[in-house]
């Protein structure tokens, strides 16, 4: 059977089935590519159709032969219809899924737009916070710069202190050598003491006999009218002379050791006459301009413990006497040093007044306080406050805050203006003010108790 004998309807149905199958195989490709392919296929089909029309004559001749196989083609056509139905159903499902996906996408787009608006609001808040953080960072950078300057000053002061410490170590070595020499002298003195104790027992026997003679003489003198001797009050010069004699006495021979001990006891028992500090300061004020130095007065004392040979006890005695600057120490003479410090005999041997004055002069030159005189105003020690050292205490003094009463009346803002650091920073102004008020209240309670 030839192709021309096939029925045209069968050919058309066959072409339709083939086209549907090919369309189903390629429908998922991109639309533009699919259209191009379909157009190409349409052209091919048209060519085929023309060829089929040409062959239609021949197909009619084979029609009778194909009628036998038409039944089979009908069966295949039925299956093709079923497949087409399935493809249509699948297409409907795909369209439903497409609409559902489109609805979901629109929902997601709306959600994304809402989220974008929220994020824009949050972004604006973050920008505001970033601006605040930049302002805070500028403040911290200023504080860091101040801290760097203070650190450099502290490092400089540390280097100076290390130099002073090295000098003190050398002095300590010298003092240790002096202590060893004094220990040797002490051992010799103990040997002399044992000899003196034997001599003392003999002198006690002689003293008993002399007491008997004194009693008899007193009995004789009771009958004789005599005027009492005038009382002598030793002054500062007499005290210094007794102390110098007592210091020189142990270097004499054994018979004069008892005299040296007696002089020492007299010097220790002799009361020191209060110095006229006003006259001393007047003398310093007269001598300073004559030396070409400008006189300055300060309402708070300097740290006299920095002077070599002046410890805490000596510094407190100088403060009580009204002496409070390095320049004032330079102008004290030996008698005034002895009258103010009242050192023990052993201390007097080790004290070098000239070295102390030289150290005070060097500190006055180093601190640029040559010609500085303390006005005598009482200033409390702020170093006892938590986190407040000597450098910060000096800044309070320079601001006119000298006592705990002055500090108790200040506010954190006023202290911030003194130190240049805002409240809430690295300085706890409120704690300082609270501690100052506590000390003022405690001092007031003690005064009330004393009055009561």
C-alpha cells in the first residue's frame, strides 16, 4: 500500500498527534525560544502540508490499503486524546500553581516593602546613634589626649622619683655605714657603762654620806634668813647649747661621760621657747628682694617630705610651727631647726643642716618656687580621699579649695570645671564631696563632745 492511498483525515490526525506530542515535549522551554521553534516547525509543517497535498493523490490510491489499518490508528488516536486530556489537565494545574506562586510572590513583595520601611526607620535610628557615638568618641579622644599629657607628666615625675630613689639608696648605704659605726660605739659605750655602774655604786655610797651632810647643812641654814635664788627659764639658745654639749660629751674621756649624760637629760627636759614665726617670715621677706628674687605667697604648704632628711614627723612639726615651703627651709638657721624639730640626741648627730638646706634649695629651683612663702592658711590633706593623689590635690589647692569644709560646699559640676573632666567620668566627684562632708560632720561631733 502506497502513501497516496492513505485517507487525508488520517494524515491530518497523524500530523496533529505528532504536533501535540512535539508541543508537549518542548512546551517548558523559554517562551521566545519555543515560539521560534514553533514558527520553524510551522514552516516545516506547511512544507510538509504542500508535500502531503502533492502526495494526496497518491495517498488516495493507498486509501483502501490504509482502511485496514485505520482501526489501529483509531486506537492510537484514542490514546492520543487521552494524553491530550492529561496534558490539558496538567496545564490547568500548572496555571493554578502559577497563580498561587504569583500570589505568594506578591505577598512576599508586600512583606519585603513593609520590612524595608521598618529597616529604613531602624537605619535612621542607627544613624542617630552613630552621631551620638561619634560625639562621645570625640569626648573620649579629648580625655585620652589629656590622659596622655598626664601620663607624660607622670613618667617625667617617675624618672625624677627614680633619681631621688637612687640618691636615697646611696644615702641609705651611707646611713647603714653610720649605723654600723654607731653600733661599734654603742658596744664601747656598753663596756664603759659597766665601768660607770661600778663607779656609780661608789658614788651612791658617797651620795648617802653627802645627803647626811646636806641634811645637817639644811638644818643649819634653816636658822639663817636667805633669799631664794631667781628661777631661770632656759631659752632656745640655752637649749641648743645644752644639746650641743650633750652631743659632744660622749666623745670625751670616761670621767666626763656622766657629765654628758647629765647635760643630755637637762637638754631633753628643758622646754623649747615658741619661736616668733612672724619674725622669721619677715626676715625671709626682707632677704628675698635683696637677693633679687620675687616674693610670692601661697595659701597651702608644699610637701616638705620631699626634702632629704625631713620625714613625716619633722614635716608635721614644721607645719605646726608655720613653716611650709622649700624657700622658708633654706633661710632657717641651726638654732631654729633645733627649736622646731626637737630631734633626739642620736638624731642630732646624723642631721646635716647644710645638706637639708641645699636639698630644699634644689627643690625650690626645680619646682620654680624660689621666693615662695606660705601664708599659714590651714590646708587639709586631700590625698586621703579615694582616687585623689598629690597632683589632683594640688589642683584643688590652686582652685582655692583648701579644707574639707570648702570641698563639702562644692558641686560635681564645679569640680568638673576645676579638672576639665565631666561628671560621671573617671573622677568620682560625688564620693569626694560625700567623704568631705562626713569628715566635717565628724569633726563637728568631736568639737561638741569636747565642749560638753
